[in-house]
């Protein structure tokens, strides 16, 4: 690997261990085995490097998450939804560093206007991806309306459960509790 790739790998390592705000230029350079000047040369700033590394981490993780949450052959819609929540709750417990990085990305988007558009674009992709998983269709066939309703609500539920899992891992919501709550909400909504 070259310095650029080493810096990205080092930044990803630091993001997982320390988070966005607590990672310094020196931390990244040490993890990458290069000088601190290399960050400016290759990326312009610590923030630009961390942002690129964070999107890289989330892309890698998002691909594996999509595969993990996809319905299995023979699952009906109810079982596929149950299996998805079982997988999500397991992911929250197994990869808290990546979920925390997701939260940090949203916060950084509020602090860095140039990042806000990328965050918004990523959210729209996430809504479409969730819609595709829930409807068992390819992402390109998910309508804009389904992405903005079904995908958005599932993402909102997922984000809320994730925040609760990060905030209190010892008492994190279980998949069974989430599913019971969703069924109760559907009843209230007249489904």
C-alpha cells in the first residue's frame, strides 16, 4: 500500500477505536506509519481524511449489512421482517463502533455544511435500501414514495433502537420486544 491507502486504513482504525472527534492527526499518522504532513498532502485536512474514511467504513459495512438482512428463500414477509430485526439487534451488539460512527457522521454533517449533502444523499440511499429489503425487490425498483415512507419509517425505527442499544447495552431492546412494539403500533394505526 502507498501512503494514501495507509492513511485511509489508519483513519478507519482510529475511527473505530476513538471516534471522529477524538482522533487527532498524530493518531492517524501513527496508525498509518507515516508523517503527519502526509495527511495534508494527500487529503488536505484531517476532516477530509476522516470523512472519506468514515464513508468508506460505512460503505463496506452497509454492503455486508444488506446481505445479512436480506430475506432467506422461503421466508414469508412476516418471517423476513422478524429475521431482519434479529439481524439488526445482533449487529448493534456486535459492531457498536460502526453504529457509533454512523451517529458521529450525522453530527459532523450538522457541523460541516459541505458534508451535509453527502449525509442527506446517504440517508436517501438507506431509505431505498430498506425499502428494497422489506419489499424483497431490487433497489432500483423501489418507488420514491416507498423509499420516503416504508424505507424512512424502518430507518427511523432502526436508528432509535440503535441509539437505545448504544446508550444502554446491558438493557438493549431485543428483537422480540421491537417486533411486539411494531405490532402494537400497527394496531394503533389501524392496520
